């Protein structure tokens, strides 16, 4: 496995193979041979973090970290090394180039920070950032600069970053690829990203309308960047740009061409452009015009709501070779339920029949296992996926993966420790284990974190010492909500304990406060240290005994009944003369369940502790003791920290806190579901009659004993539920069951219902649900209503555009369109079955080529269907050869 290179199941490294180790190091030493395993740069001489989520597969797995083992994290020596202030929010994952941490901000500053001390070696500004007030988008405010994670090429020591700049606010917006020397910070190259799509020259890149979010990919000397938009504001397109830093050539590919030229952005928040080997690129797209039914190896021009495999030509031009789109893609389009809100991840393990797997999930929380070599296209009768898991919380980042095998079979699946770590919106972190049922790989939820993570928490990463399961640790940046408040860096065991096959509840083994985190933050691991960017700071964590205070490591309060208090005492011992200026408590939960009592001091000579007022000067061997209370307000696990602020170069010393609130019996979270529906161009509102809206809730046993379900009352009316337990179902302590609730109104107006599930302790988990229906409206418009070509000389060609627009609130499907006869024709025919969701349009190019003089008339007819029936419209065509 190549640190910082590609971790690919296409060339699996099998544990315990001496020959494999020899070949691995030989290939790493030879740049030409190394390309056989890695479609990026040769293996770095140091253990660097060169790209987002570790490798081209985007697994987030760093297998070269013996210094980040659970034992190290529990030792009390693992703590914050530095907190370095930077100008602007850090949305891009930090990179590590040798001993330099490279951090880029939304103010278009890039910093070179000492990986051990946090000292700034260099900083450079790439330009004036885009001002979000120019387009009214406040999702990322006030500036947009460098958002997608840069990439480092150790072959030439250059960091490549794509930055959005604007001369004045939003005017003259532009995207450039900057080359930056990782040692000096000098800008070595600047290349403007511009032009038209190579697969449709009518589609022109407009920097003002685009947004560069996914992390960059370095492959065979080329840089690849993908684009969406600011706040989903049309017009925009989904692009992948190929840039050659040497020749300065730029090639663009668009995922909406031919009949369409709008939307289908490539978002992949916290993810990156993925590759599993030379010449192969994978991206996932969001809302737009999704493909009609068809095979994967014949991708159409319309590729919204899809995973796409692109082939790379020698000149950088990209071509779609394969795709997958869910069966319900039109519904995803219509409801703003992006399939591509999450990024694709290539798994480093698979089965004998499916050795090359890809995992993809979006806003509906369904997890698709796909075959990277035959993605499957789009089918109406099935999803064409290898398997499905979930639904869980909506995905806005991407999962991580760890495996101790390359190939899993039904015979050895129980011995394998092959996991996918999934974190959805306002959900628990989930340990999904790969097994083979027959010949089909499936992911099963075997363990969950003891607490939920707030919306905009980040994508997990995993560190380990090779493929040793006992050394694996999962790292996640958690937040309280989309504001980023209460940010924490949390570490969990990578593999559940023996005997855990389902519904296990796992607690943190280490945690630290990081202030206000950015959305979907991905931490970086390197050389026994972890780095995190926030809204104005870069943190470094690692083991050190040089800090002025020593603590016993994480303090666990164990289980505490909701409303009651558990008590512990935190002790800090001075390792040298130091001044402690304050003690603060923080957590990602409001109100904070942790509280501190009066601080007492015991001198090195002994004696009784005395209450002190801060600041206080400690001599070597003096101790401070802080009595702590944990009073949970609701069931579930909570992490926090107690920080001792010091007058030393190390700053504060933080002690991780963890506790678990319990309440006998079952509870539901969320306990209230409110159903709304949005279409492109309009805010969320009532749900059209007959159009389903879906949400999930968890039924959790928060107590300390197993609960047996005694009775279940399901919803009524327009609400239905799947996944409800049956009486007699046993739910282990900390275990949960995901229930999917669907609202499909049959008439206008408000509706409500509820679910109740009773447990053996007498407690009842209740879920209320509400929504409102509105009249279904089928409305398709065409402009112009009559197409007049006027006078055209015989043999000459005139082209005009018909714009078909779905002005209703129902997803529609184009069933049929007229095949025009000469002298009329269409440049792009409408494929039968093409979805057209509310708010979207098709641009139909009609040509007129008269062969002789005279008047010509025809009619262009379009037939579409929605839940209200089949409809049609006709457009008269006239023209004269003269």
C-alpha cells in the first residue's frame, strides 16, 4: 500500500506475502514501474499526506501510523501540539509535504506551517477572493477562495491549488490553477481555467456561476478538478477540468450536453475526484436532467444523479465510458435529493466475483455498492447495483474504509475485518462490515457510535499500523450544527470488540475541542500526528511529554441516568514551573452536560489541597484538581474537554471527557418528522399529491439492559413506515433500528400521524409526523410556440431552438417525440424515457435545410407522461426555400 498514492483493489497487496513486500518497495523506487500500481506520483520519500482522504480511491485509510494506536491515545501523552491562526476559513483538508503542513483558506491565502511546532514558515496570497454577496449565496460566506483540497506532487515539490478570485467583489470572477513550491511558498505557475466543453462546444465555462468543491486529483502529471455551483443557482453545469501544468493545456468535460446544458453539479462535499488506476476517473453528480433508461456502457449526454467513469486521452480530453444512476433518479431530481452530495469511494477489498467495488451514497441515505468495471447504467426494474444498505442519515461527505483482506469470500467473511465507516446527517457513526452472501457482497451495520453527530460533521478517516485490526482508529470532526459550533476531533476504535455482530455501541477513546469547525471537515493523519483546519485556525495533535502539565488522559464518566449526575476528579501535575491562567469546559452539546467545581492545589511536598484563584503559579510536582460533574440532559454519548490555559508556548492542555446518558427503555430520534418538498427554483413547501417524500428515524435502546418490543402501532393515512420492529424483537443496550417513513398525500391539506413502539421496561418510543399535500399540477411549456425559419436559400442550413420546460410540480418522462422528415430535422433526438423534473428544461435544436424553392410546413409533437396521465403538445414549423 503506497502512503499518499493509490490504494487499489485492482492490484491487491496480500497480508503476509514476503514477495509482495519486496515488489512493493522495488516498484516504489522506480518511477516508471510505480505507475503500474499508482496512477499518480511516485511514492514519496517521506510519509506525506499528498491528497484528500489519503489516496486516489479516497478511502481515508492511512496504514502507516503505528504512533496513532489506541494505546497511544489512552496514554495521556497525546494532546494538542499547536493552534495556528490563519486568515480565512479552512474548508480544504490540510496536506503534509515533508515537515510542512500546507493549509489553504477561503481568503485565498496558502500557508506553510511547521508540522511539529505550528510555526508559519511561509504564506502567500493567490488573489482577491470571490465575495459571496455578489450572487447572494450565504452557504459559504463571506468569501470563496480555495475550497477543494489541493494536491501535492513530491516529484517536483509543488502543491497545486485551484483558487477562485475576483477583481472587485464578484466581478471578473476567475478560477486559476496555482503551482506553489512547498518549501518556499513561491508561486511557480498560474493557469486560467476557461473554455468550452470538449464533448459539446455550445457549453461554455463561466467562472461566476461555478464552484470548485471536490479535492483535486493528480494523475500522470495532469491535475483534475470538478465543479458545481454557488447555492444551486442556475445557470451552471457540472464540469471536470483537466490541466497540464507543463504544457498549460486545459480541457473541459461537461455532464449535461446535447439537449441540456444546466445543473448536474459535482459537489462531493469533503470528497475528491476519484481514480482507481491510470486513465480512469470517477465522479458523482447531483440534481439536473438525469439519464433515461439504458446500459452503463453507452452514457447519454444527460448524466445528473449518476456515478460516472471517465476515460482520459493523452491530450487530457475526457470521455464518459460507464455510468450508474438509481432507478428513482427522477424523484431525486424533483425533490433536491442529490445522489452526488456524497463522493465516491473505491474500496480496497472486494469479493472473488466483484474484486473492484465502489461505494456511493447521497441525500437519501441509501448506500450503493457498485462494480467499478461495470457500473450498471439505469434500469426501471432494478437499481443494477451489486447491493444496497440503509437508508441511514443523508451523506454530505464520504465514507472511509479499512480492511485486513483483499478478497472476501463467503467462507472467510467472518474472519475478515473489512469495514466501511459511514456518517450521515444528524446520525451516528456506523461501522458497516463487508460480507458475502452467496456471490453478492453486502454491507451490514454492526456497530454505532454512542452519540449522534450534528449536521455538517465531517467525513471519517482511519489510521492503522498496516492491516492490524487492533491498531485501527477512526477519526471524525464532529459539530453541533451547521454553524460549526462545538467542534471536536473524536477518535474511535476502528474494529468493534470480539463478539460484536450487531447493535454494538462504541465510545470514543480520545477527544479534543477545536472551536468552530468548517462544514464537512476532513482531518489529515501523518507521522503520528493529526491536523485539522477550522474557521480561522489549523490545529496539530500528537504525542508529547514536553507539555507543562501532565494528565491521566481521557476521563470517562461511564453511564449516568438522564437528569442525574456522575462525578469524577481531573488531576493535572506540573512538569515544570508554569502559570495556569484559567480552566474551561466545552462540548458539542447545548446545554453543556459537563461542569467544573472549585479548583484546588496540592504542592509537591504534600499536605491538604487548598482552593485557589486563577491565575496560579505551579512549581514542578504541584497538582491541580478539578471536581467534574456530568449531568446528561438526554440519552446518548457525549464528548467534551476540560482545558487548562497556560502561559507557555504549548498553550492550553486539554483533557478529553466522555460520558453516556442512559434512560431505561426505548426512545426515538428524531421524535418529530416534518415532510416538505422542493423543486428546482422554488423553496421547500407542501408535497404534491401522489409524490412520496421520505425521512428516517432511529428507535434506540438507551438503557443498560436488553429491551424486548412488546407492541407496535404504525402510522395511518398518507404515512407508511418500513423497518418497524415486530413484537418480540430484542434490542441490545445502545442498539438502534432505522425506520423509513414515507409521506405520499392523496389530497390537499395538512396531515399528521404517529408511531409508537413499546419496550419490555414499559417505556414507549413515539414519533410524530406531519406534512401538507398540495394539488398535483402537470404543466409543460414550449417556447416559442411556433417555429418560423423564414426565408432560407436552398442547400443552406438554418437552426433554431425549442425550449421545453416543466412548469408543473410533478416529475415527467418524455415518452415520444416526432422524427422529422426533410427538410426538417433535430440535431439531438430526445431519447424515449428521458426524465424531466419540475423546473428543468430541454433545448431542442431543430434544423431546416430546403433543397429547392417553396414553402414547407411540419409539426413537431412531444408526448410526456406523469402521474396524472399522458399528455402532448405540438409546435408548428414553417420555412421557405428562396
